[in-house]
């Protein structure tokens, strides 16, 4: 089965993006926040929901910027996702690690100096963001 995932690039005033190290599923990878699209949901609503669930932040007007086919993760784990990447530059609320059983903690990092190893979907999505491509 191919599932639909969402990855959200949140950019702060300094141009940094939010990233966290996964600790159960997909450990030891660093990933941008995200998750699965729910049945009947728009990409934007799914992005807003996932960000609130995972970080406590409320993002405004997330925009679809990328589509990625995560075959590296498939080769490694047998899980196949098509991941839709969204960008959010406006948000409010206080950043919190809402799912400490899934994520070690959130970090703001320069998108050109990302920690490794990076989750395939997140790596591809950030590459699209940096290079202005929709797909890679
Ligand atoms: P579930 O419990 O309903 O299975 O899902 P969830 O709560 O949404 O899962 P999660 O652990 O928050 O999210 C991880 C899943 O989301 C992962 O298995 C694949 C998918 N995903 C993508 N792209 C991205 C991404 O860029 N970042 C993150 N964190 N997850 C992503 O397809
Ligand atoms: Mg989630």
C-alpha cells in the first residue's frame, strides 16, 4: 500500500527551519514535522493539524511546494509514502515537544547545514525548497 504523507517546512525570521530527531518509528532520522493525511482532509488542513499536534504552534496559510516519492525509505523499511511538502512562514504559539515519545525535541537549523541522518522525505522536500523545484 502507498500512503500519503505530509512534511511541513516552518521557516522563522532568521531563515531557519524546524527539525526534530525521531525516536521510535523512523529513528534515528531527523525529520521536519509531519505525518499522514487523514481521509477526507485537505493538504493544508492536515499540515495545520499535524503541526499543532506535534509542536503546539499554529501555522498560517501553509502552501504546497513539493511532491516527493520516498523510495529510499521504502528500500530500507518496506514503507512507501508519497509525501506532499508544505511551506509555512507565519505561525504563532509557543514551541513545545508535544510527542516526546516520537521526537527527541525541536531545533531551529539553517536549511543548508542540516543534521544527519535526514529522513528521505524531509531531505527531498527541503531540497525542493532550497532549489525552487517542485519535484526531485
Ligand atoms: P499515524 O499515527 O496515523 O500512523 O500517523 P502520524 O501520527 O501522522 O505519524 P507520525 O509519526 O507523526 O508521522 C510519521 C509519518 O508521516 C511517516 O511514517 C511518514 C509520514 N511522513 C511523510 N513525510 C514526512 C515528513 O517530512 N516528516 C514527517 N515527520 N513525517 C512524514 O510522508
Ligand atoms: Mg504526526
